[in-house]
């Protein structure tokens, strides 16, 4: 579990963070959250799938990064096999927490991250004010949170319109069978049967281009299998 705490000038005045990518928090993640704003770029390297969040009862979008449990083939200590780095990876080790009553958000961090140490960017000035580095991280994460809400709305809308269908990913690699269940994708048959008005509504909302990006991205599954085979 991540050791996430709210950052404050009193306790973290001397804290520094190396401004570089880290994959430590997704080392065993076969699915990485994606926002709809990332679809077009992510589709060039990653398979975009829909998954049901059973705890919340809704659907989310994610990049498929592995074929087995606790397996990430795309982002490892040895190699980065994707041209696109998801925002969920880029934001680490920072998070935000919101206070609806006070209508404010606070910057948090995983204090167990190896990015923290004696070198790197300061988070607070000598006067106890947030540095530009910390402010930029807060702005980035606030944008990410807004996009995340829009993504959940899009995914749920696809389900409610009957456009999602479950599928199992199965592959035989070097004689060994691999199976990944619980995934969903856009049902192309249902999509083809939509009338002109329904398609126009999807186009006007921006959903149609997202659907096409998702469908094109599924071709990356074969690349994932090839990486696994190597």
C-alpha cells in the first residue's frame, strides 16, 4: 500500500523530489487507468479496454499492459515498450485529495517513493510557500481529476447505450496458454446497427472519435503478445 500523506510546509519543508519518471507503482499493474483525453495518443502503443469497477458498480477505461496477474510488460525497469506514457504514470508520486466543504484540493505524495531524497526539486520555499514545481503538480492533478470524471461518464454512457460487450483475451505463447477475463470492448455489431440520428449524437458529443480510437487500439494486443513471447 502506498504511504500517501498530505504535504505541508511544516513537515515537508526540506523534502525534495527528483523530476523524472518512475514505474515503481505500476510494476505489477496489468491495467493502468486512462482518461479519454489520452485515447488518441495512447492508441498508438496501448490497447484501450473497458473494465467494470465492481466496488463502485461503474465502468472505467484502462490501458492493457500485461497478459497475466501482476504483470506489466509495457513499463519495466529494463525497458519502456510504449511511445505514450499514461498520465496515471506521469503523476507519480503525487496525488490530490479534495475537500468539498472548503472547495479546495491538497497535494499529497507517496512518501515511500524512491523519487524522494536529498536531491531534486523543492516543494516549499524558505517562507513556507508552495514552489512552482509543487503548484504545477497540483494543476496537473486537478486537470487529471476532471478528465477522470469525464471518462467515467463516457464509459458508463457506452454501457447504458448497450455498446459494451465482454471479451476474454486468450493466447498461446510458446505452448503455454494465457487467458485474461473481465475485459469489455465496444460491440462493433451494435455500433453498425445504430441509425443516423444515434451516430450523429455520438459524433456531436465527441464519443464517436473515442470509440474509433479504442477499436483501433485493440490491434496493440497482438504487439503485447509478441512482447510477452520475447
